[in-house]
C-alpha cells in the first residue's frame, strides 16, 4: 500500500480555524472544496521547516509560532486502490497582517467555527484530521454546545449518528446498525436489524437509511452522519457517482429522507471509531443465525 505524508496547519483566530478553497477542486471532485493549509515535505526538510514554508507559500504571511499537535494516520481511496495517509498536524499562529493567497491552487479563504466544518464541502483528508484530533482532545462536542448556547439555538435537534452494515460472506447473512448521540456525547438511541441475504455495500446503505429514519422519528433536524464505508460517504458527498444498480433504489430513498432535515453532513471514520454501530450489526446477525435461519 502506498503512503502519502503531508504537513497540515490548524491556524486559529479566537474560536475559528482557517480553511482554504481549492481552485476548481480536485480532478476527481465535482465541486470546489475547502481544506486546511497542507503541503508536501521536500527532500532534506524537517517537518516544521516544511510547515513554515507551506504557510508562507500558501498564505503570504510568516508563521509566528508552530506547535506539533498530532500525527494522524488513516486509509483512503486513491483511484480504485487503498492508500495510507500520514498527516503531521501543527497548531500555527500567524504573524499579524492580511492574508495574501499567493498560490494558484487556492481562490479564497474562510475563517470557520469548528461545528461549521461539517456543513462545508471539506476535503476528505482535512475532515479526517479535524475529526481525529477533535475526538482525541474532546473539544468538538463542547464547541458545538457552546456555539449553540451563544446563538440561542436548541441543542435538542442536533445529533451525531454512527451507521454501519455488514455481510458475512458478502453476499451472505447481513445486518445494519446505528448509534445516536447528542451534542453532549450521551447516547440517545441505538439498534440493529437483520437484513437476510445481502451484500455488504447494500447493508451499509440500509444502515444509513435506518439511521435517517430514526433521526426523523426523534425530531432531529441537524445530523452529522459517520460511517466507516468510504465508498458510501464519498457517494453521499458527491465525490463518486452511484454506479451499482442494486444501490439505485436505496440511494434515492436516502436522498428523499435527507430533504426532511435542515442540515446534514457525512464523514468517513475508521472501523475503530465505529464500534457501537458495528456491535449492533453483529448482534442482529448473531441472533438470527443462532435461530437457524442461516
């Protein structure tokens, strides 16, 4: 498996972070995407030297200080094959002065609150960096709660829903699972369902559909969906088109259900971060397999 190594900057101003808008988007994207300031390490550079250079080349200002924040690894798709990613993350304080986007790869920039990032067309790698670092520090949920209180918005209509689907044999005995938590991180609801004989990709979509139906039943209006199925997340974010005939109907059903929400986002996470929904999948399959249905 190939591995891509990058340095990436989390530039903060008060409670906002800096995002850059790609010029024309990536070649495999249909829309322009925002991303964190990110770049390669040139041969002979140390990571901190590369980060300083990338900041200057991208933003036209010097980095006043760099602090190593995290080293994030995750797996993504590069074409039809998997690719490993290693991102060295720095918290960067910029020198005073106006930003001057000197790189042709960016057209504009935006300072965004952390909870707004899930509603922006964010580059997958930047999503993963923010998600993993926020999960480790426990800052994401608290920032969402504080922002909602400041804006006097009800927190009761916001939730994060983890969805999953699995098939033993692919195709084979299959199940779906979901796990719903509120902005305080406390569980709202969880469950699973046996699907019979199915494929894993179809089970993943049925898991998402069930999570959506649960959200609507609970009166949720703003939902952050998380799944370890990269294909499905990319399809829901418009990165990839749905080409498998067996997915057409359930994909259309999901799109219709999404119209009932005020805001939503989709984030790819690792399997290790989706253990609760995965447990519901296996519980549903185990219960029916033991009954002798398969």
